C-alpha cells in the first residue's frame, strides 16, 4: 500500500512507515529516495527512476534495492544510478552477490553500479538538476538528499547588448552569466532534529520531506532523540526556520492513520503540513 500527495508542483508517491519500510518517488523528476519496500503498484514507478538514493543501511530503508534491480531486468528497464553512504557500498554489494547465488547464478551475474556518497557530494541527474548529499544524525551513518536546480542568468550589465556581440565575448572567455542555485526538494531520511536544522538546503527547499516518527507524549523528545528520530513537538517548535512546504512521513506503526492525522491537526502550525501516510 502506498500514498500519492501533491506538494507545490511536485507529485510524491511512497510508503514511509518506521520499521515497516520507506520508499519515496518524486514523479516529476524520476528520482527515488530509499528502497526498503516496494509496494504493489510502485514497481513501474521505481523502474522509471533514473536515480535511487539510499539514506542509510537499516533494512527498512535498503532491503528492497536488489529487488528493484531484478524488476528492471524483468521489465527491460534502464539501469538506475544507486547512491548510498560510502560505508554501505561494500556490505550491500555482498548482499547483492549473495542473492545472485540464491538465484542459482554466479555471484557476479548481476552487480549494479553503486556510487558511494559523503557529505556534500553532488550527483548529476539532468542538465539543470543535481542531487546533493547532506550529513544527518541517526544511530548509524546517514545522509539526507536535496534536489538542486541550477540555471545560468545573464549578468545585468550585459542586458542591452546584441546577441551576436555577446556570443563573440563568450567565445573569448568573458563571463556573461552567473549560476542561480535553487533547492527545490529535500528528503531527510531518518535523523534527529539537529540533523535537519544544521543543513541550510533542507530549511530553504521549496518542499521538505522529513521524518516525524513520534507524535504523542508516550515517547518523550529525549527518547526520540536517543533513537535517532524526530518528535512532532520539535518540528512545531522550529517550524519558522523551514521556508517551504513541509511533508511529514515515517510515523511509528504504533499509530493509526487517524491518530496521526489527529495528532498533527492538534498542533499549532503556521501552515498545515502535508502527510504521507
């Protein structure tokens, strides 16, 4: 089972429940985040993605990644770029080779190309879009990701010159334009509130998808922090630092959907968050 929501101009499809599994597809840009589960109906959506970015090595965020590779073979879909924390690459490749053996094949029959990521590493998605990795804070080494749009803008001092002359200057190495960098989407994965607040790209993104594992007083802020997660009260307290649309996900399975909706609704927000549940 999965959900589809709209946040600004973005269509987000996924299933993000703590311990059960997390996967999120930004349909507009054919990029996915985490692959701990592939719900029925999402196989094709994942196979259409050009890049799949894993936040950390916990099973509910990575365990279905090999199945995505298998599905692409079955569907004759293009191979994706898999991005994950550098520390996860070797262990995950070992798992992939083990699955090959279980399938009665050579251990090297299917070994996808995996890119290890560190804080601030950038991965090209399209001409104008890149995915940037950001360090987060969890119980194991973890990363969040920001989808960044970069456009060139002509410097104002050149606005009144004819194109032919501008072209000549450009050929002679004159810098006519400057880059405008815009974070359009961020996905934190599992993190404490400190991991979210430390990264300007998260706070300035047009759409921010963040975990919100605990939403009641049965789990305190301190307990949530020890587990490497965020309590809803922390997001409420710091909401003015978040510039874009807030999307909440990764709720604990101890809560029903109705309980999550009621808990979120009962808080004082400047703008009600979008819920991916």
